[in-house]
C-alpha cells in the first residue's frame, strides 16, 4: 500500500488569537473543541457527545506541547481516544471510539483559524515570491519518503496528503501546513518528511 505526498508552494497562514469553538459530526457523534488562548499558549477543551441520546461520552482539557496531545476516556464498554495537533494556522483533531477493540466511529477534522494573508505579506521584509517570470520553481535536491505507520497499515488506509509549504531563499522548508489530511498519523509523517527535503 502506498500513499502520496503532494506539495503546493503557496503563501503561509497564521494562528487566531481569539477564543474559537469548532465542531465536527459523524452520523452518531459530535466533537466540539473550544480553543482558548492563554498568553502565548493555547488550551483545548474537547467534548464528545452521542447525537442520539445527547449524552456526553468524553471530555478533556489539554495543553499540547507543540506537537500532539492525546486524551483517553472510558465509558461503560467504550474507549474514546481524542487526538489534537496544532498546525501553524489551525488545528487538526481526531476522535476514535472503540468497543471491544472494534472501531465503532471515528472523526477527523482540520480547521484553519485565520484566512491566508495576501501574497507578499508574511511579515518578513522580503515578502513571498511566487513561481513565474524570473522566479523558478524549487528543484528537489534531497527527498525523504514519509513513514507509513503500522496503525495505518493495519487499518488499510491509503490516500493523498496535500501540504502547503513555504520555502525560504536557501531552499529550506520554513513552514508546512496540512490542507488535506489522512488519519493514523499519515499527515504528520508527510510534514516530518517534507521538513527534511
């Protein structure tokens, strides 16, 4: 099984600084994430609800350390795994609900917390240059393939991860953002790989 990494070389996005409530739903459950800025950090308050009964089946308050934040909860015979990963312009969240080691529901969501800045307004004096005219497209000199996680292999997950990448004048990846994610850590593997290009 193989998955692909698609790179888009476009302007970067920025974080939101105000409290935000985000929500995603499956047919049976809803996940609500409150994003609460606290100084330079962010706290995430997550609630997972059964849409048929209205029952709160899991809640967690997490402060990620800049990478991935995991929270586990158990209710009766269900185990709920909540995973949050901040991106430089938003948040990726997933929840997996299992019963007797069988996944009964899962949700993945990615939210941008602020729209893109206009081209050339990334905050550095040189601005952003776009391919065209005298500006040539970057040429890959060194390529690292993304790792295919054992969890994704077992779940037979395949697909395409699309990344938005900002490359500096030296050819180094300055920022990477997931535009189209895949579950089981495949999108993070794509980011980890592209940062080594």
